[in-house]
DNA sequence: GCCAACGTTGGC
DNA sequence: GCCAACGTTGGC
C-alpha cells in the first residue's frame, strides 16, 4: 500500500472561491465544500490530514494555474451544503445520519505569483503531476514530495 | 461555443 | 454486470 500523500492540489474556480477570497476569509480559512466526486471525496475523508500542503489551483478561468500555497487546517466533517435545499450542491439523496459528502478546511499560507498551466506544462520536472494528465478532471489530486518541491522552486522558494 | 475525456445513471 | 446515453469538467 502506497504511503499517504502529504501534499495535494485542489482546484477552485476563482469565480466561486479565488485565492483572494481565501486571503480575505476569517482566519484566511474556508471550508472546502461542494466536492461531488467520490474519488475526491475519499481523499478528503480518508487521507487528508491537518497540516498537509495544498497547491491552490484556479480552474475554468482566463488564466488557469497555481495561485497560492495553502494548508489543510482540519475541519473534516460532513459537507453541510448537501443538506441545504437552497444550495446548488444540495443532494436530496443524502441523509444527515449517513452523509455522502465531506469537506475539510483550508487555510492560506501565501498567495504566489501565478504559475500558469502553460508554465506548468513547460516544466519537465512537473510532467508527472496528475493535474497535467490528459483528460484529468479530478478536483483534488495527490502531489508527490518531489513535485511539491519543484513547484516551490518554480515559484521562487 | 467547441469538444475530448470521463463519471454517473438506468434499462436490460 | 453491461453499456449506451447523458451530464460535467475544463482547456482552448
């Protein structure tokens, strides 16, 4: 069994939650709600731990790429939006006694200059990153220690 | 707006 | 359990 990853890349549409939204949030922390994919959910529910490093990635926008460094602040629990009929993430099939969807809390460490998707693709040392794989759609992907260090180096430490 | 890729759903 | 249809993601 492979070792648990200590590093993650998490996609967010900036129109929904940008790096600046995270910077302005109380305690620079936001709950990562709205994940409706089982694989991504399992990462949050089963593998993520407080203190894990997070690459905060802007997707579905004019300039996709890594916009900052964050960290998992804990807060593992049921995603409350699944029970909210007014939420776009409402899941009528989910019951409070058996929640389907989970969230963690994410805290900003620092905003960085954008490491654009094109720059990521141009960096051979990042070629293994799951987010760069053809057809990848997972909103949360594990990042290796080597990839993490390579991203930090590209961001200028 | 297009479209490739992939996940989910539901009929059988 | 198979698999076609459909919906979503996300870069371009």
